[in-house]
C-alpha cells in the first residue's frame, strides 16, 4: 500500500498542488475546520460516537485508543483535514487509504449479535454527521458565534459533498441544523452506553495508560470541561461525565478568550494543534503555506474520482474493481 500524507511527512508539501480540492478558499468548511476549536471538536465527536454500539464494538476490538491514543487522535483529525483542505487527488488518496484499512475492521457487535463493518454506510453516516456537527458546535460556542443562515446552508451542503468520500449517501445528509436535530432524534433510541463505551470515553476524556504521554494526558483533561459544555444535558447524564454549572460558566469565557487569541495567529493555531496532533499541525501549516495550484478551481468528487480512479486504485493496493467498489 502506497504511503500518503498521513504516513509520510515528506509528502505533506503536496497537500494542494493540483486544485483547490472540493471546497476552496471561500468555503465555510475551510473557515470552520481551520479554527483552533477543532481540537475540542474532535474530542466531542469521538465521545458522541461511543454512544453508537457498532462504533464502540469496532474500537473495543481494535484497542487503538488504548494502544496508540495519540496516534489514534492525530490520524483521525489528519484524515478529516486532508479531505477538506487537500486538493482533489490528496483527498481521494487519503480517503481510499483509510477505506482500505477499514475493509479489515469487521466483527460482531455483542449487544445485537449483528456484524459490524467500519465501512457500513449507516455507521459512516452517523460518524460523518457527528464529526461535522461537532466541529460546527465548537466553532460557534468557542469561536465567533453562530453562522449566518446562508453560511449554515452552505456548511451542510459542503458536508454532503464530503460524504462522497465515504460509503454513506450524500442525499442522506441533513441540509440544515434543524435537519440534524431530527436525525439525532430518530437515532437516539438506538444509542446506548456499555462498559466498553464508558471505558473508551474515559480513555478519550481522561487519557491514561502506559501508551499515553504526559502531554496527551494533560491535553485531554484540559479539553474535557470544554467538550462537556457542548454536549446536551441528556447526553452528559447518559455517559456519566458531568460537571457543575459553575464550571460551565467559568470555563466558557476562558476557552472563548484562549481560542480567540490563538485564532488571531495562524502560527499560534498550527503550533497548538501540532502539540496535540503533529500530523494535523503539519497539514494546517501546508494549508496556509500552499500557493496557487495548477488549476485554481474547485473540483467535484465525481470528476476527480473518474480522473484518478485507476491511479489511486493501483496506489492503494486494490486488487480488483470488485474490491475497490466494495470499499466505497
């Protein structure tokens, strides 16, 4: 399997060589996903995902969050950033690389007895919507405030575009925050907390263990009060992680001020991100350093996939059209 920007730092300068990717400089996605609140957003997103029993089963079997907690956090954020900030070829290459890894992530979900698969469209729909909603939530709470109605509409349409990099259907993506609320209301009866889910959440929100570092442990504990502020009260009660209202009231202006200060400097933002997630920090550095690509235009996923299909299939080790299609 070929190396890519998640595994080979030497390829990082190629983040945006071909075109502006699938979103471009005027996109809401670039604005939200380059704010320093992404560090809180990722912690929030993964915490919520542990309420999905199929997500939990996959991570409990893999044990990556315990064996390689820093790598797990960084690779997850780096993967998402490359799809949003990279050119069309980089976004597809990284997506296909991760999807190829996911083809091996399968097993039995113990509550239902049903088989899970990391590339299952329903599971990917949940993680995709949760990831984008978590980033937006943290951007609005700790950043400049709510998006305008027009930008909100654009953001969720961009979320649907990003869904084309996964197995879920873009048509299933809500196109407004009201639609997202309806999606979660429909999904809520299927969410649950198990021992494995609580264990995963504890590792995420208070990282520890022999494979952790003092820096990562400190970051997780520093971010957790902010993450809890963004969760609905029913979810805080469900997961068993809560904090007094006084902590909410004190931490909210503190984090707004801190992240607002960081956001004034691209260098401060990327340095802070790199402390917690080195790959992601390098992606941000290349994003802001990138010059004009060969084609100063925004691509579509369909066009890019048609252009690079054979090339990327060969690079990522897909041995046949059937295997490649199954992974998508």
